[in-house]
C-alpha cells in the first residue's frame, strides 16, 4: 500500500501526533497520550470522512508536489 502523505506534529512539546495517508484512503494516526509509562505509542486507523478539516489540511500541506492533486482528491478538497 503506497503512502501519499505523512504529517508529523508534536503536541504539548514532546507528544507525537502523526497522520499517514495511504492511497486507498485509510489514515493511520500514531500518537502519545502522555509522557508517563503506558502513555505512548498508540495508533488508530480512520477513513477520510472521519477526519477534521484541520487534519485534512495538514495532510495536504505535507504531501509532495508529485502527490498533491491525488491527495486533494482523496481528501475531498477539490
């Protein structure tokens, strides 16, 4: 499965909040809930229609020029 875009972001300084968009429209969210033991390395999978406009924009902004139009279409931002 081809990766089209990866948006890396940190929350509250050191907590991961990363989204990866795949060509089939699945989005993997990898994140940390806290810095304490057991609060790191969580993941969930979403469909594009479950994403906020903010997350869609993050993925579009993170996409390469080569994939930008395809990402825009998959995210429904055309």
